[in-house]
C-alpha cells in the first residue's frame, strides 16, 4: 500500500514528505472527454516504454517506491516551474501506473493524470477556477451514483450523515415541534430520508418539516425536492421543499433562506433552524467564504453541523501536493481493503475513484483549488464560527455512540474514531480523514465582526 510506501520513501524524498495542508476539487470528465485527454497525454508524454521494462522484475513495494519517487520529483519540478523536466517524468509515471492496478498504481494513475494536466495548463497559462453550474444534470447524476457506491464501500458517507442527523435530533430536545433544515449543498438529498425515518418514529412528530436546499441546477434541486416530498408523504410527515439555485456566499440575506415572512426574529413559532454542510473537494460550494460567514451570523440558526475533510486550503503547490498524496493514499488504501474481489464491487470502487477521488485529486493538483482566483479563503471553519458568535456543541453522546455502531458494522479493520475538542474525527489507521462538528449561537453574536481573519489565498 502506498501509505506504507510513503513512510519508507527514499532519503532524497523524505524531506519533501512533510504533512502540510491541502484540498479542493474538480468534476470528473465525460467518457468521451477521457479519450481526448488520453490523446493530449500521449502527445505530452511522448514515448517511453523503458520504465515498464525496468519494472518487469520489481516487487510491489519496490514498484511503489519508484512511483512515489517519480511523483515527488515531478511535483518538485512543477513547483519550481521546471516544466520540461516535469514533462520528461510523466511517461515513466504513465507506464507504471494504472487506474485498475494495485493501490499504489491506482493512486499514481490519478496523480499522474493531474500532474499532466497541471503541466499542460502551465504551458497554456490557464488556471480557471471551477464553476458549479457545469456539474448539473448528467454530471450530477454520475456523482450521485458514485456517492451511493461510496456509501456501500466505505463508512465515510454514512458517518457524515449519521453524525449530523444525531446532532440535529439532540438540538430538537428543547421542545420545538417545527424543523427547518438548510442544506448548503444538498445534491440528491441522500442524507435526509434517514432523519425522516427517526422523526416519524417519535411519539411527538413534527408539525412542520421543511428543507431549503442549495445547489447548481434548479432542475436537479426540484427533482431532489420531489423525491424527498414523496418519501415524507409515505411516512405521513408534513413537508415543504424550497430550492435555492446558487452558492451560500452569494445569497443576499437571510430572508432568501428563511422565506419572505420568516426573516430573523420573524421565524415560524416553535421552529428550529439548522444549517448543514458536508464538505468535499469536488467543487466550490460557498462562492465567497466571507459572505458565508456573514450570512451564518445573520441567520443565527439553532445549530450548524459541518463535516469537513481534514485537508487544508492554503500552502504552496508542493505542500498541497504532498498532503493530498498522503490523504488520498489513505482513502484508496481503505477502499482497497473494503472492496471485495467481485467484478461488481471492483466496478463500484473504480466509479468512486474516478468520479469522486480522482476528480478531487485533479482539481487540487491541476487547478490548484476551486478558488484559484486570489480570493481569501477560510482556513479553519471552527475558528471562524467562534469569532462569528458560535460555540461548539459536544458530539460525545449519541452521535459518538452511533458512529461507533456504524464502524462495528464493517468487517475490515483500520478505521479509527477519536473524540477531540467536542468534535468526532474519523480516520484510517493513523491519518484523520473527516471531522464532524456542531455549533450553536452564543448570546453575544456580533454580525459586524463576522469577517474571516484566518484567511489564505490559493497559489
């Protein structure tokens, strides 16, 4: 596994392998787009079958070390703008890597493709930030399908859903009989049927349940709303869905989310408003981090639930690359352990790696992040929420218990759960992958002060 290989990197490369911080994202390409991309890579790579010939007699660990060394050398060359040297290393990586091979070969295949795209974009001088709108329709369906496969192969998606849902249920213990959930990136709404089930099983059912879902496409949002409405109706729950096309940081004020008659102190009586965001690196969700913080302060929800990837948003190119290599090596390692040898499961794993993980890798490496525009970004959302007048709510009770039960359902070992600073951290072996946290407003919110200070710029 590449994680093990990373810990045994050659001395020349170990100085580079320091966990810094990194994230971001890009959408997966169309099938026909893959063919065009392969053609461009062939032109960029040139020839080079010597690497494959030299690797014929190598063992898996030696091959993994060779791939790691090549990836790091290429990333260093890109970081120093030595594009010719980087280009000369790409054929060797392409010869040794494969999206259908061992874990190190699969990781290297996606990082190699991303480096190739980065070199090409550097030659062209094109560093466009990701747009959210192109992810609508067909691409949204592919991502949704991949998320469903990921949900079957790994506990990460279920961890995000279960933990947030339990925190929301705890927040309703104050006696509210109306619930309004604002999902900052609802996608297909896969999380909410589980919450509906629990609410419907309670002795005191909610009198009102509504969801405001934000997303890229109004068509996709409306389809999600119809599915959720049908499911709620089957359980006998009163339900409303309000689609908001766009990004949370671009929403002008809280009234657009609460509804025209329910702004700020004029909410529906007895209604608890909850904001949820499951962070990923496929595309930019917030639009403006500063605008997002200000809106959350103005909105003043009873609870904010966030599930974040344990990847930073700043650092230089090499720092982002190295941390991403550590992070996604762990994710691929976990998928390799969790996915069986059956053809169907192998196909599902490939869909997850290509549509989700590979797309994120490409964005981090090739694009440099979903906000490669010089715009300031929040580095740690917890710090900003504290400044904006929120305090952490401990997840040590029912959310932690549910998370432990969830991990017990999976037969393979390696996943870890750590309670830290009122948060829950789900990891693979010694590396934290996701952090779940919940936040409630304090009594002294200062909306005017809600301007991010822990900021960074993409490079």
